[in-house]
């Protein structure tokens, strides 16, 4: 009997803010070969290359729920608050987020990079 084959990449994920690229094997909320994982959003997923355990996955990123940009899960690029938001959209709509998120974004400001693909709102 043949052993199960490794999932083959179905495409390449690219973060439209930082440029991170990685092959993904699945896009959706219920990755294959995982028993009880159901993600809260449609995500680009790959098998974790750092472990032989076939059930381990890495979540690469998702689409911003406001503008549709493909963004990685890195703290410099996106934020998950019930849905995925790219940081430019968070900054543009900061007053719509809870105070805790607003305060967190204020702490991040010195660390944020400028993204060529999306204009950041500089109003305070």
C-alpha cells in the first residue's frame, strides 16, 4: 500500500505589503489532513516544513476583509479582529476599532514600515 503523498503546492502566496512569498497547499477554513482544525477565516496554508507531523500547518496569510489585499499574518502587515485587516485599512478606520486595538496601534507606530503598494493614513 502506498503511503500518503505530501500535498503539492497549489500556488504561491504573496503578501502585497511586505512581499513575503511562499508556496501554499490549501486556501480555505478546513485544511486537509488536520483532524479538528477549523480556521476563523479563509487562509493560505502550507504544511509545516519544520516537523514531520502531517497535521501541523503554517498559516501564511489571508485577504484583507476591507480592501481585499493579500496580506501575511505578520504583525507589521495585518491584524485579526474577528476578520483580517491590513494595517493600512486599520489605520484608515482606527476609530471604528475598540480602544484596546487603537492603543495597540499607537504602540506599533514607531515600528511600522512604509508600504509602497498602499498609502498609509498619516492623520492623527
